[in-house]
């Protein structure tokens, strides 16, 4: 059996679709736990009516991605746990394929696909000063370079074709052994959203567990279905790096990081303003200037 933890927040139809797909899974028995983070769109009543067999927890406030998933993992009774985003739709054979791989792996991610069937990037390398600078300067987007570079977010889709051990996996679909949750204490709840899975997997790897990407199993991920502002998402990721370096890196690196983030977000805002003006997309510039202002005041 697998304990599946799904976090729901104002994604009424998407969450129901996720559960529809999940219960079509073949060759596996499921314990399904849905943590609703104070949705106001009628999600709780709809889920309870259509899927009375699941364990549904309705929080009175939005406690965030990290705390919500920890809450679900604490309730899980099985030795294998799957963290599944509400906007991630598995195929009938996805879970059975992954469960077989869990005999030799500790943490596993499948290949994520966009709704049109194209591959969606879903793993990367841990943040360092150099890798954050690469991200800010768009270096990891350059043709040829992106095929080989060790980016925080790997951009080259060809690198998602083969199985491999990785630094971190996106939390849209993460299967893990339950004892990993107990030994790590779960996801750091100082992260409200974005970057928390990367930091958690850094601690997982430090304990000697392996993290594996397995593209033979697949799922569709809508990516950002519950995200209303890309600028807030990016700003949250940048603030996550500040926290990471405070927690894991030597003190001398933090001032350098702050400079990289301020100059980098300014550079991105300027670049996206110019590109957005050319392509008639003024919101690109506005969103990135909002990110720059937020990071500038944060540091």
C-alpha cells in the first residue's frame, strides 16, 4: 500500500480530477489523505461527497505547502508515502511502476509532462553562489551550454529522458520511504511555498539516502495551477535562497548572495522589460520590477 498525501487550496475541479486519476491506479492499494488549506471555493464539501473513502482534513487557515504536507505525512500509516500535487494527474500504471523502483531507491520522482505531452523539467542541482549567478544571468538557458551545465533548474529537456540519481526533485510527485520523514523531521516549515523540497532533499541526501529520477513512469502536471502571480513565486524562491544560506552555508557567503540577488533581479527586470516591450507583453517587466523591489527591501 501507498499513503498518498494531496494538498488542496482553492483548486476545486483540479483536485477532483487529480483524485479521479489517482483512484484509477492499477495494482496498488491506496490510503489517500487530503489536506485542505482553508479553501473558500467549496472544495472540502465536494471532495467529501465524491470521495467518502479518503481521509480529509480541513484546516481553518492556510498553513502553507511545507506544514500541510508534514501534517499529511504524520497521518500516513504505510511504509511508502507519495506527495502528490492537486494539479498532478497520474496514469493507471504510474504508481505501480514507481512502487517497484522503491525496492532499491529511497526517494523517487517520475517524468512530468505538460498537458500537451511535452516534457516538463522536474529535477536540478542544489543552490550555490555560482549556480544562483547562472540563474540570474540566464546562462542556464543558453543553447549547448544548458545541455551540460549543473543548473538549479535544469533546462535541457533531453536530460529528462534517462533514469539517474539527482540532487532534488520537484514536489509535484515525490515518492519516499516513510522513515525518511521521521528521520528528517519533514519539510522545513519556515518555507511557506517554493524551494522547500530542495532544502528537504539536501538534508535527505546528507543522511545518506538516494534520490532518483525515473522517466519510465509518467504523470501530467499543470504546473502553477494554484499560483496567481509568477513574480511572487520567483520572489519567494529568492527569499528561500537567503534562508538556505543562513541555515547551511558559511557566514561569509551571505553578503555575496545578497549582492547577486539584488543585481540579478534588477538585471532580469530590465531584460524582461525590453523583451516584453518588443513582444507586446508589458506585464513581464512589471512583474519582474515587483520582484526586484521585494528582494531589495528584504536584504
